[in-house]
């Protein structure tokens, strides 16, 4: 059913909603576009999110994760029911974090960023109170994944006449080869959080949840190209909200975060370059509205600034700083 037309999907979900929730919605909208897996069901006094993924196993995994976390934190949507391949969950809010933060003045932006980071740490802490570690997949747990992740720095070669010989790929790969010990939401881009009518920020979209170091979720947020907060400010926010119960020394945690964020910036820059070739530059408003890749020169510049800052924080990635700085100059001149 997930491969049907948009109208077919709406009719299918509406029928499932009547079965599970007791009433069909008055209307159905697609906040992320018609091709996305989640739709908003509008009822007279509330909204519900219905998720119909191409792979029903991911839907059931997400439902299980949310149900396990629910007793331990309020930073996630609540599962309202599951029927076959459709999951119904509470609506975390129509104002996504990536849009809401742009409406705030600088001081309030920092406060909102701190709320987002604190929520991630709380979700991780909630995960440690469950048995999810016994059944979730280990993310990036094989040598091929690590090798590809680290080897992606080759994409930075066109900037600053290649990669410095001082960049030790084997040492960086060893640092990134981390066993799965901490629950991760994964994909913590700012478009995957929203502020509800109660003013509370909640993260959603847990279909890729798994296990790894723990800092990866923060890297997804910090290296979200649409995220407007300066990288040094984000570092301060992470330190201020650091969870001492996460099992890591803060100095080691921040070093790992720096290396991982650097490499994640490379991944996002590669994506932007690929999408520019395919679609050309996009408008910022479209990117934020549909939670699209940040295919705009300003977003690429932001990524380069984040990459330059975090690469400089660790001796392992410091040789890449010049590449990010050169890439920033290149994107700054893009029309």
C-alpha cells in the first residue's frame, strides 16, 4: 500500500485511523510533501501523525522504540496505536525547530538550541533505562562503513590543493570505530524536532534508531547546514548540558564529537554538491519548509564554518581545517 498514489494512501490511512482511533479525520495534510511517509490527520480538537513507511518493519521498530522510551522522558511523540503498516502518534507541533529558530532573536536562539541539546541528552538517558540495547542494530559497526565515512574526506581535495599528508586516515578510522553502547535517535537534523502548543520541544522520526557512541546525534544537529548557531556557541551549549551519566569523560566526549562532526560536515557538503549538479541552488524557504537538503550557498558556507571550527579542535582532523576554509571562500562567491 505504501507504493500507491497519494490519494490511495490518504484513503488507506483514513480507514486505518477509523479502526484504531475510533474516527476518521476531517482532512489529511502532508507537511513534508506528498512523497513523505508521515501525514497529519486533522480532527476537530487535535491533530495526529500517521506514518506509513515503504518498509513496515521500520514502522514497527519506531513504534517499539517510542513505547520503550515513553515512561522515561517526555521529549518524544506518544504512540497512539499501530495497525499493520501504519503507526499513529501524537503530533509534536506544526512549528518545526528549523523554522522556529529563525523567528527568534539571537539570545532566544541560543536558549532554543540549549533546549534541543538537553532533550537529546534526556532521550539518551531514557534509552539507558530500557532494554533497547539488547535488540537495536549497531550503527556504522563494520570496517567498510568506517572506511567509507573517513575516506569521504577525498571530497575536500579540490579545496586547498588536496588533503594534507598530516591527515592520518588510519588513526581517524580507529577513532571512529566505536562499539554500539549508547542508544541513538539518529538523523537529529533540526527539521526532525518541533515545538508544540504547550511550548515544549520534542524530537520525532526514530525509524533509524540504533546504538553507537552517543555524540553522533549532537553532530547531526551541529552539522545541520540550516542550523544558524555558530559552532563555538554549540560547543559551549553541549558542555553546559553534558550528561555526566553518559559513560564518557567530557574531554574525550568533546574530542570524539569534534572528529565525528568534522566528517559529518564532509558528508553533508558532498550531498549539497550532488544536489546542486542535479537541481541547481534552491530557495532557503523551500529547504526549511520541506526539510530538504540545504542546497543554498549560505547553507554550504555555514557547513564549512562548522567543519573548520570542529576540525581544529582535534589533532586528528586539524589538517582538514584549511580545506574547509578554502571551501567556505568558494561557496561565498557562488551566485
